[in-house]
């Protein structure tokens, strides 16, 4: 049996992955259990399709979504702390400390995302202003005044 290879066994005597479809099996000549176990981490990394990078408007929306998540998470944590205090699982002093701590963490996270959102928003607005050509439309009844060029005669 030493000369025969299994179906997914690597011809080189080491632990290099053999990829088959969406799964990867690792080979090893020492244990047969490792030969048949799929390497899920490698398989998921190989099977993952790369994501298209987000544009600035997508990033702005993501900042907004994350700020909402922070507020919702803080609200849920406050409710859990309040319930624990009402059930006498924690003291009033512990509840106050936990609430203050959670509030401070949430505020720091929210302020960070808010600052990033504002900075990116200004950048997007500046880029849009630069990319937008000036409005050169003339109303039908508007008068256009053009100064004549100066004469080429110069006085010294």
C-alpha cells in the first residue's frame, strides 16, 4: 500500500492542500483521518468572491448604518443592565457604573464615526463641486456685455 496514492492525496509527501470544488482536503502520509477531513478555512477563503470596493457614497451610508447600530446596541445594553438590577443580580452602584461605562464607549464610537462621516461628506461635496462644470446657460432675454479689447498702444 505504500506505493498507492489516495484520490485526493498530494503526490508530494507534505501537507499542501488539494482543492476539489468548493472544498479543500489536506493530505498527510501519517494519518488517514486528516486526509479525509476538509480544510474549511482554506476552502472558504478560496471560494470567497472578492467584493467590489465601496464608493464614497456607500461608505457614507455604512457610517450612518454603524451609528444606528451603536445606538441600538447601547439601548439594548441599558435595558439588560436595568433588568439585571431589578432582578437583584447587580447592585444599584454596579448598574450605574456599567451604564456610565457603556454610555462613554458608545459615545466615543458614535463621535468617531460621525467625524469620519462628516469628513468624507465634505470631500464628496468638494469633489462634486469640482466635477460640476459652471452653469453657462443664458436666459433668452438676458443681455451679455463684453468689454472691447484695449488698444495695443502703450504709454510710458
